[in-house]
C-alpha cells in the first residue's frame, strides 16, 4: 500500500522520507541484487514491493543512501524488510536512526507484533526490543526454494510478498 501522507524527519544533512516518489529505484535495485537475501531480484519486483509497502528512504542532500520498508496493516502487525545503508555511509548511526524512525512512525504504534528476518544483525535489532520468537511452534512459513531470489513468475503470484518473506532470511 502506498503511503497516503508522506512524512519527513531531518537530522543535520540527512533526512528520512516516506515519499515513494523520491525513491531512487535504480539505487535500490542495484543494492538489493548484492544483498544476501535477494541476489536475483528483478527491477519489476523492487517496483512492486515499493508500491505495496510503507517505504522509508534515507537521503544525504538529494542522494539516497539508505532504505527500509514495512509491510503492515497499520493495526496489528508489521514486517520490517530490506533494511540497508549504503556501504560508504555505515557506522555513523544512520541505521540506528532509520530503525528508530520507523518504529516511531505515528501510524505504526500499538501494533501487536513486529517481525523481521536477519542472518547476522540480531544484536542490532535486540537494542530495539526484537528477540527470538516467544513460541516458534505457533509460526509457520511457506517458501518456494525454486525461486533463488526472483525467478520470473506470473503477476498473480504476488512477487512483492515473496520478496518480503525472503528479506534477510
Ligand atoms: C545493518 C545496517 C543497516 C546498519 O547500518 P549502520 O548505519 O552501519 O548502523 P549504525 O551506524 O547505526 O550502527 C548500528 C550498530 O549496529 C552494529 N551492527 C551493524 N550491523 C550489524 C550486524 N550485522 N550485526 C551486529 N551488529 C551490527 C554496528 O556495529 C553498530 O554498533 P555500535 O553502535 O556499537 O557501533 C548496515 O550495516 C547495512 O546496511 N548492512 C547491510 C545490509 C543488512 O545486513 N541489513 C540488515 C538486514 S536484516
């Protein structure tokens, strides 16, 4: 779902915006093809996932340097996906600011559950209250292993959902 009202947060030279029109799709696609969770993702899938998520772009001036998106009903759950800061800008607190901003978004308060998948950033997310599943026996997942990231599928197979579930896993 596209954001209805774009919001913006500023800190020094940097800003975070939920305005999808500002997103640099080429930059996003370029990074995501190098990410361990989406090596073969197509530009079309990136575009669809943006269109149907609440997206947060991080900018230095007009240049996009970070991103994250949230799949959510804005009522009971949110799934955090595709979180990254471009390599040359890491280690300056921007990732922390991005996650803080997302978790503080006014339309994402009081949700019953936030989830995410990560290979190695558990310690980072632990700082924001994330932890292991309290009762893993209640969770299930369905994966299509034939799609190593993003093989072509008919549109009705909802590739944007497939991308969300694959993020960071
Ligand atoms: C994870 C990421 C977004 C953090 O961005 P950043 O701007 O470097 O983050 P910050 O500068 O705010 O630092 C956050 C802290 O988390 C730590 N951290 C960063 N990545 C980490 C990881 N993979 N595992 C554990 N800790 C990590 C940093 O060392 C730092 O610790 P410090 O505060 O003690 O110095 C960035 O490293 C990134 O884009 N990584 C590649 C993509 C990725 O793995 N995304 C997460 C997918 S779930």
